[in-house]
């Protein structure tokens, strides 16, 4: 009787593992991080900074490729492409912010020069 219950428990565990694996295979592609990264890049003005605009465009293309790969059941490649999209979006944000900081620093230097010339 003990062996029969052990076999029954093991069979249930195997069946549960199969259902869990099937559920994971059908899990939708998680694009939230890349889409929010793209949105953040757009909001900080990445499209106006040439290098940032390039990485923003790459992020959008990689997100589209990831979606296409997921539809073809190439989940591992899709996940890799999503990571690339997220990284490119983050880089676009950083480049945009860096450009804005440079512009702000140049304006501050110009204000100091103007003040110095007005007050010798």
C-alpha cells in the first residue's frame, strides 16, 4: 500500500510539472520594461539628440523583432531581443539627459561670462 501511494504521489507530481511547463510555454511575452523604457526615452526628448535618437529607433525595432520572434515560438531569442531593446532605450535616456546637462552647463558658463563682462 505504501508503494502504491508513493507511486500515486510521484505521478501527480509529474503531471503537475507537465502542466506547469505547458503554462510557462504559453506565457505571454513580457514587454513592459522595454515599452516603458522607450516611452521614457521619448519623454526626455531622445528624438532630438542624434545619438539618443539612433538608440531609441534601435529599441523600437528590437521590440518589434522580439514580438515577431515570440509569435514564432522562439521565446529565448525574443527574450534576448527584449533585453537589447531595454538596454538601448536606457542608453537613449542617458544620452538625452547627458545632452541636456551639457546644454545647461554651456548656458551657465555663458551667463557667468556675461556677468563678468558687465562687472569688470
